[in-house]
C-alpha cells in the first residue's frame, strides 16, 4: 500500500478543475499500463502525488473514475473523427480522414486506446457496456457516411464491420510500436497516415461494391 505524504510532502493546492484533470491524466496512464483490475486507487494517488482521501474527493470510486475516463476518451476520439470528416473534400477523403484521426490517436495516445480496446477490458457488465457504448457511438458516426441507398440495418451492419476492422488493425499497429525506444513521433505520424490510407483503400473498395439486397 502506498505511503501517505507527510505534511512536508503535502500535495500542492490546485484549483479543483485543474486537479481533477491531473488525476484523470494520471489515472489514464495507470489504467492503460496496468489494466483496470490491477490498478488501485492507492496506485493512482501515489502516481499523482496526492493522498487517497483527496482522490476520493474528486471520484467516488475506481469504477466512477474509469467510467469518466471512458467518456472523455470517447468524446475526444469522436471529435477528432468528426473534424477530419468535415474537412474532407469528398466521400473517399472522408473515409481516409476518419481512419487517420483514429490512427493518430493510437499512435500518440496509446494509453487512451488501451483503455478503450485493450486486452484488459474489465470483465464487468457495467464497464463492458460502457466500452460497447463507445463502439456504438463510433458505428453511428460511420453509419451516416455510408450513402449507398441501403436500408438502416444494412448500413449499421457495415458500420460495425468498419469499427471492428479499425480496432483489429490498430491493435496490430500498436503492437508494432510498443517496446524499445519506438520509432519517434515523426515516424509514428507517418506510419499512422500510411495505415489510414491502407485501411481506407480496403474500406472504400468494399463499400463501393456493396449491393442493396
């Protein structure tokens, strides 16, 4: 169990919103590195340099903290994809832009991706539902981009297929960039763009050959 800071080591007083964001950032790293089950509130408090009572002032439980992180990460991902799609010049560019936003998150924020789709997603009904809700939101965002005269069920099926393809490919991408010193930020950005183009080629070719029946 982590030792509590002595008075001389007491955490620096920060505005509540700044402290909360700091705790979320630290918790994201801890959950991303260790997984939900292995991470304790003591671990998070120690890594943040605060007492556990202070941590509980901001988050009622580890579960509440994890759920808020899921929501925060999902919102950031959806916003990034939305901006990339809105800036695209056409349907093909929308597909590639969406994949690029996704892979840039994987490359630059591995902890965020691990929290959402890592191998240590909690075996807990409520938390699993929260992760699936993120997948649902991603599928909804993709659904509206599939304009092929298809009925709603058909579009939604294809949207979930695209989400699954992105998740599987990005796990492989992340595994290639873990360990050692890594390729560096510039190389990771180039690799993310390359991966986005390759998946966009596959997705676009598949969507263009879809039949209505």
